[in-house]
């Protein structure tokens, strides 16, 4: 009888020693995201996307593709004249995309975080996500903003070392990704 009790206690201890650090890491990730949310760069990007939608698109999602293309071209023409990238809407869109993807991955990682995020976030962020979806769609569908390079002749990858090795592994992993992973 004592043997079974010690086996059960050992098993429970093993599970707890694995589970607790994983949960701590998930909450640290969320805390890092909250720090990013409080940053000036994030607030500037958030406000710029809202301002673009409100002023340039007159709150009409149908105008996003056309107005974003205009802004995309003018921003990159202006970028040649100055070195500040934080005022470029395309950069701000990508910053917010990465942030909300990370937040979603964090939300999906834990039931507790799912509840916390649903309490911490408002419909304002949801509306910005909707604007970002339309902006991303505009980029994906416009050959000038997102050039299709899928017709590159497929050749054997060269042997590489260092950082290129990681890039090569990432490339191979993406090439093997299933169709359900793609939008």
C-alpha cells in the first residue's frame, strides 16, 4: 500500500513540477505583451491605424484597399527622404499584426489567460483587428504591394552555416506547412 502511495505522490509531484513553470512562462509572455501595449510605439501605431480608417477611409471598409495603396506608395516615397520608420503606416500595420497574433497565441495557450484577456480587452481592439484584416487583404491582393514570388525556379538549397541554417530550416518548415494553415 505504501508503495502505491509513494508512486502516486511521485507522479503528482512530477506533473506539478512540469505544469507550474509552463503556466508561469505563459503569464510572463502575457505580461510582456502588456508592457508592449503600454509603449509609445504601440500607442502611436494603434492611433495611426484608427486615424487612417477614420480620416482616409471615412469609416468605410470598402475604401481600405484603395486608400491603403495610396498611403503605401506615398509612405515609401517619403521614406527615401527621411529615416524615421515609425510614421509609416505599413510598418505600424505589421507591428500591430505581430502583436495581435502573439496575443491570440497567448490567449489560446491557457484557459485562465483566455478568461483574463476577454476581461482586459475591449471591442475597440476588436475593431482595430478588423481594420487590420482588411489592410492585410489589400496587401495580399495587390501585386505592387505584395509581389508574387512563387514562380521562383526551385533549386536545391545551398549548404549554409550559422543564422542561414535557421533560416533554411524555417523555409523548409514553411514549405511543408499544410494547406489548412494558410488563409
